[in-house]
C-alpha cells in the first residue's frame, strides 16, 4: 500500500453532499443493527453499506481528508455548513474572518460584527437590529455589510461544494 490516495472500487455515496454530511455527523458509537433487528424491521439481510465501526470511521476519515485538502476558504466554508459541534463551527468561522473582511470592502467593521454575520449566514439567530444597537451602526450600513457577506458566502460555498464534489469523485467515494 502506498501513501497515495486510495480509490474505492465502487463509489459509496451518491453525492458530495451525502458524503460530507455522513463524515461530519459520524459518531464512533454507532453500531450495526443486529440480525434480529433487521428481520423485525423487514430489512433484507446484507442490505446497506456497512458504514459502522471501523469501516464507517475509515470512510468518514477519508471524506474529511479530501475536504481538508481543498483550498483554505473552501475547506472552512464546508466545515461551517456541516460541523457537528459548536467548537468545529466556531473554529471554522474564525478562519473565514479575514476573507469575509475583505469581501465587505471599504470601511471599518468590528470583528464581532463580521463573525456574527457569518454565523447568521449559517443559520445562527442573529438580528441585524440588535447588531446595530450593540455597535452603534446605521441600519443601512449594517444591511449593506450583511448583503456583501451573504453574497460572498453564497459564491464561496458554491465553489467549495463543486470543488469537494470533484475531489470526492476523483477519490472514488462519490458516483
């Protein structure tokens, strides 16, 4: 076995989204359904992909390795979207801070405002009005900054998912 990327004989996942969702939500405490459980649920014996235990951990690790090989911004945009823990999410948001600051453009914007806007993009409960009050900013200014961050994040996330899909196909993990 060499250190080069190993490819699967048959792809395990149907899409990059499915592979990344699996990798970031994988829990090492997952166990296979017992034979009796399969029979009671009406599931055929041998159905499924066998992604539990060490096999599941290996596949999750392979997918994460591919995501980590992507360019910096792409990697962290994907981690923000699929992070299973708050620590993973916060680390990724902080890594996107500098590029997001450049995306906003002219003017001085507090770091916490930018971090909050990135969090808002990823579904965190952030109200623009409360940011305006907290940081004494005009509503129109805050709205423009939110629009710039949102547009930049949409473009970045789209590029990141396309790059991840392509890399996962090359690695043989996705059809």
